């Protein structure tokens, strides 16, 4: 909106006379002898958007912000932003007035420029303005627009550059104001020292006036009167009067505050009254809170020292006022200690057959773990007070270590509590914080006992190998006492400060590896290795556990979705490669979701997944089959290897080239595997004549030994028999049977030594259709761990030396 120039409206006669009355300066007159006006009225009559404000008085040069709530005021701000950003800010006489008229507003306001407009979270406008000129309000109306806003017809007024007082009078007045302002600032703690110094250093009367008025906390009525005065001497005189008044008020206010603080010590009277109330309660037969604590402590029948300690805390609580912070600390402490299961125990079930049935129902396989748990149950049935049974389940992720703990608790009839130790690096997490600290709380052990509610729960410490330490202490050191049956009878938490018996707790821990567990802590636990699941175990787990679980989770019936056996095997072989079954379960869940979508979309009433159609729903196969020799070949042997995800078939290839006896090894082979290659070459030289090999091959032939999938690092001694067989085959020209796989470590004299991971390796051979597997004779006792289906379909050859291996592997 452009500024509109209008004719000056007729003013009240008294107002015109007051404005046009000349005031003569005492010291200076103009040359014509006519006096100068007290203030000069500019011949500007402007229509501006107006914003009436409550309790705020703006001055020229002053930056002020305020919230705009009334719709007409909001529209006025928007109108100003559309034009020249100028608005007229004027204070209300009555802060409660809503439907404003001219008489509801003061006579003088400020023409200001909008610097910034923000919208608050409450959808209100917050406006930042800077005062430009003082102006008198002539008329106050509403605009005739679709969005009406307040309009003010204003007359801009200039400040006079002279005064009727002499310079000496003005200077004296400034000094008086400075002295009074210094007293005022001393009583107002919010006034900073730097601000006070900067104001006291002002010599210009106008600057002094503005700095004090802009920063002082005066009443709005006083500020309005200061705004309306024009002569600098008049303004300074009234400013001094306001400062004197405010200083007196602040002095009285400070005296009142001092008296209140002195009377604060009279809270002792409250303590006396509280004691009287306790006596009255006793006379009436009513127990107070302190007596309730005392009764609960005595009913627990704890050790004498523990009882005395807790009763002393109750006595302290009695002597403290209710509003004291220490009262809350003691109450929280007593509540925590009394929540501990001092005398509560679960009745442990000793039905070993029922426990075995629970374990078999919850988990497939895991024979060693189940046997060890059943042994613990049997020992507990003979001697219930036996202690020191701490089992550590170690194995790769996803094999069911955590869920085993829950099954054991159910089989034993104990309460189950899981405590995650992954990432714990503060000793206080285990032992708690002393109650003298703000926000103190007990450690994880005491919290677990409170959660269990019994003295003999099963506590599972999950991921005990993931604990670390820093400057706040080593949590594994605190665990030494917890997991030691000789020490945990009197476990002391820093918060409770009283011993608690943990000897009846059955502790089970889980870990992915024992390498990061400190030796003293590892020594306190019985390690049970849980190996990766074999293909057959995964099949049974999926069929008996995972598929029913996912059907229930997704709200499907068994008749609505079925995965055939060959489909489950395809999921295991082509879409997962893991030690556990988590990815397998996720893929089954994905098939359930796709089934639900088809049923809801009415495209089908049920789905049946097989090995042939499963790729339509899950996409292309994620993992290809192991590389395998498909026909009898020279220099190509099917070896067996172990990985964290299970056993794999690993063929080895040997090529004989013209050369000078060099040996080239490729395929990311480790140092141990390279040493096995050297042993294989040396052994082949020692038996060269027996297999029709030219003994001079070390002078005129080069050997290249390669393991496919070169991006995958490979190492270990179990490839010794595989390398030897491949080298003998390549040099002698005899083919190796493609339906034979082998594993074993060798010596220079041809002995075959035992290896590890036989269970997983034999399963890999069975999966790939191998008919005969050659293993070291020393691994014959490990055949107990081999799956029955593998034993039924694979012929095993137990080799004590390499002659036996070559006899069964080479085509004669």
C-alpha cells in the first residue's frame, strides 16, 4: 500500500493551541525574535496499517518484538508486508479491550518498520519491528477490504533539537539520573555490569535517555508518558522521577525476600508437627509410612546385620521432612531392597522325561546341549542345593543359543530373565551406582532378580563376548564374582550395599566366540560348542517349527499355503547360506506375505510352493551350487572344506606344464595350505615309480595347483590328501573318480591325520550327490555326529595312509 497524502483533519481547538504555543529557550533566540516551537510538526498525514499492543510501548530507534493474535492486527501486518513494511504501533489504555475504538488507544505511538515476521508453533505471528518516528494518532478506523485490518491516520512528529533549560541544568539533571540509575541497577540482578557501565559513560542527554528507557523495566504507563513528552528536559525530569519510584519499590521487594528467607528456617515447626501427627496416628491405631517399612523389614527375618542397616535407614527417614530430597532417596532405596526376593523360590520340577520332551519340542538337533541340560536336571533331582552350574553356549549367530535358555527355564520350572551384555562397558552397569549419586540405580544383576521375583531363576547373559571396557572400569571383572559359586553367595551391589545370595541362580551365557572373553571369566564357565545346522537339520527346523510359526504370525491357515519338501530344500540350498536359520525364516515369511497378497487380491485361494515355481516369488537364486567335478578327469579332485556357514565341496585342480620344476599356487590359499602343497609334492616324488611317474618331473615339469573361487580365502591342513591325489593323477595320467570326495591332513611319510568339521563336510558331500567319502581313520569316533541320512546314502572309507586314499580315488 502506498502512503496516501490527505488533508489535515480538523483537530480539537485546545490541541491546536497547545501545539502552536511557542516556547522560548532561556539561552538562545532567533534573529527575528520569534520563538521556536517545542516540537516541529511535519506536514505528513499518512494512512498506515495499525497494530494496537498491550503492555508494550515502542520508541523511535527501539527494536521490539511482540506476538500478534487479533485477526485485524494479523491482516495489518500482512498488508504492511505487501507494501512498504511500515506499520503504526500504539499502546492500548485498557489491556482487556477487544473491539477497539479511538478512545481505547493512547494519543501518541510510533511509526515502525517490520524487520522480521515468524510463525510460532501455535500458528501465531511474532513480529520484530524497529521504531522510526514518533507520531500522533488522528483517526483510527477499519479498512474496507475483504480482509479488514486496522488503519491509522497519523501525523509524524519530529523531536526538538533544543530545550528551554540551560546546558547546566541539563547536565545536572543527567548526573542525578546517572546516580539514581546506579542505585536502580544494583537492585536489579538482571542488569549486567557492562550495560550499566556503558549507560553511565553516556554524555549526550538523548543517548542517555534512550539507553535507560530501552533497557529498564518500567511500567507501561510510565513509558507511555515518557514517549509523549517532547522537550528533553521534561523527559529527563520525568525519567528521574520514575527511577526514584522504581528504586524504592525494588528496595522494598528485596526486604520482603530477605524476610521470607529468614522465615524459611521455621520449617523446624513442620517437623515438630509431623512428630505430633505420628504420635496421634499411633494412639488411633493407624500406622504411618515409616512403621510400614519397619514392619516389612522385620517380617523378612533377614540377617541381623542387614536388618540393622535397613532399620537405620528407616530412622533417618523419620527424622527428615517430607519435602526433603534425601527423603525421596531413602524411600527409593528401601523400596528397591524390599522388592528383592529374599525368601521367595520357585518350585523346581525334577521330571526328567518331561524336561526332555520340552527340549525336543522346542529345538531340533543340539544333542550335546540337551544331554548336558538333562544331566544338570538329574543332578539337581539328587542334590537340590547343588551350585556352580554355569554353562556357556558358543556358536555362530542364528543357531538358537538364546532360545535354548528360555527352553531350559521352562523345562526346569524356573523363572527366566534375559540380560543383554552386548556393548556394556561400564562396571556400574553390573554393580550399580552408589545411592549418594543423583539418579543412582541398582545394576543389571539386582534388577534381574527383582524382575524374576524368585531366588532361583535362570538368568541368561546374552552376548557375553561383546563386553568392553574403558576408563569407567571393566564390567568383565565384576562378572567374575557373579559367575563364581564360591563368591556370589554374598554379592554386593553398590546401590543396595547389603549382600544378596546368588548361589541358587542358574546362569547360562551365550557367545559367538571365546577369543574375546577374558581367561579368568572363561575359566568359570563350562563351554558347549553349538555348530552350524546341517542341511537336514535346517529342513526339519523349517518344516516343524518355522513354517507353522510364520503361518500363525501372518494369519494364514495350513490349508492356504504349503511348501513342498523340494521347495524347502531349494530355499536352503539356493536362497540361504548361513550357520543358523534366520535368513531361512525371513524367506518363509516372504512367501507368507506373497500368499496373503494373492488371497486378499482374490487371485488365488491357496498357494503351493515347489522347487520349480519358488523363483517366481523370490526372484533368481542367490547362491549357486558348489563347483563339482562331473566326470572322471585327470588332475581334478573333489575336496571337502568347512566354513562358518557349514561344509562345502571344494575341488582342486593340478596342471602339468613344461618347465623347470616350479610350483604355482593360486586361489587365495593361506600359508598352511601352501605348506600342505609342498608336503604333497615331496610325497609324490617319494612314490613316483610306484605310480608310473617320471622321477625327473621336478627338473622338466612345472606344477600349477588351483582352487576355484579365487576371491574366497582358503586355508587349513585338511586339503593335504586332496592336493596329493590331484598331483599324482596329473603326473601319472590316471583319472580321478568324480563320485569320490575326500578330506584329511598328511605327513611327509604319507600318514593321514584327523581333521575337524566332519559333520558339516559329510553333509556337503551328500547334498552334492557324492557316493564315496574318504576320511582319516582317526575321525572314526566322530561318525556318531554324522547325520543318519548321510550314513545311509554315502560310503565312507577310513584311510590311515595315502595309499588307501589313492587306491579308492584313482580309476585303476
